[in-house]
């Protein structure tokens, strides 16, 4: 059986979209975007220090491959070939030895990096194996460490280091930063942003998956100068504990504005069931230059997960300029 990559040609269908993030949030975005375009570039955080990724990072000195693997899996070809290789990539070993909980895809990606000596080329090879509907890139070629200033309930402020620790911290995050503080941006990622029609930020862990892209100088500069329209996708539910515990919908925008006040956002996509203060969210959206799009984008089974079809429809409304009530254009015409 020949692979989809060998059979398909680049049809160039749909707008050129760059999605930035990591983990399950980015996977949700990519699962939706692939329904409306083949021209997708995922730019992925590389600060994970836990689980299989953290072990490989510590032992081999490589980028943590887990979020990159998940993005590739989300873009797999919708065929027996693509879905089978997706399942292989996502498979985790269960044993009492050193392979326990290692994901096959993590090992495959790292093996290609060692063989080819090129991070981007290795990811492109995995993409061809999957027949991926797009490209997956790291935001930088060096492993990152996230640090956060956290205000404890007693009023004291402490520094928490490492993505896993920041993601599960108790207290309010005041600010996040990267170590090294000015990592070089992936050149291919910068080029993709420069050539994009649309940029999508979020959903995802706000401080550890979304915000880091704005802390890489090369990516930040590209996001500030790009003529592409930028869409911010809000999370479906606040965390009960961890980095965004208790945060309300409009506060996500405040955090974004505090870390990148000059960043222009064109549209904010939010599920109305997650908005408890519509006036504040509308005001904060206007503060960053955005129109607010309220659409049901969660799954119908009650779980706080995005429905790919519904989210894709919301993105299509943004693309077509339907930013008010359903069927109403941003210019007021029906």
C-alpha cells in the first residue's frame, strides 16, 4: 500500500492558516482547521518537562517531542493509512521497565532527529508518513524552561519553574517568562506567519501553551507585523485548580494584553455557555481590537471539549465576516 503522501499532491485548498499552541488545545484547533483548509502550519511550544517527553529531553538533550507528536496526529490523513499511523504514534507502552508510558511517536521523532540531524526535516518526514494535512514546526530549536511569578493566597510571591510545575501551581500567576529569555525563533515558523492569511491562538493552557509564543522575540515580531487576521479561541471551562484556576473568560484577554499590549486581535471565539459576564468580555475584546463571536463550539455530550465541526463553522464565520448573530455580517448586512 502506498502512503497518502505519495499519492496526494498539494492542492492548496483554503486559506493559509498558522495555529499556535500546544497539547490538547492545539489538537482541537487543528482537528477543526483541517475541515476547511489543507494549508495549515502548527507552531508548537517546546517547554514540556514531564512524562515521556521530559524523560527524553533530560536523557538525550532534545526538544520535548510530545506536543509536536500530538499536533502531527491531529493532522493525519483521513484514511486507513493515516489513522493507523496516527494510532501507532499515539500508542504508549505499558511495562515495569524503562519503556513504561513512552509514546511510540516520541521515540520515532527523536530517532529521526538523530538520523537526519535536523529538527524540522525530521518532523516533515513524520508528516509524510501520516499524509498530514499541513506542517508541524517547533516554535524554537532549543528546549525551553517556563518560569512564573506566582502570588500565593497568603500574599507572598514565589518563582515556580518548569512547565509541569507551573501548570499545576496553586496561586495566581502574575507573569511568565522563558529560560533562555530570548530563544531564536524557528525560521520556518516565522516564514509561515509572514505568509499566512489567518493566525489562530488558543485554546489551551494559557500560560504554558499559548503565552510562550509571544515571549519568543522572532515569533512576537512576526505576529506584530503580519498582515494576517488573528483569531483568539477561548477555553471552554475554567480549571478547578492549576495555572488558570478561577479565571473568567474576559481575564484570558487581560492576561494576553498584559504580556503583549501591542498585539492586534481581529476576532475572539467563545462558547456562550462559558461566558458569565458578557459585558466584560465584550469590553476586553474591544480593548485588543477584536470583534466577539459567540458560537456553541463545545461537544454535545457535556464534556468540556471542542467539537471539530462546530469550531470549524465558527472559524468559517470569522473568515467570511459573520461576526455578529448567525447570518449577520460584520458590516451589518444580512
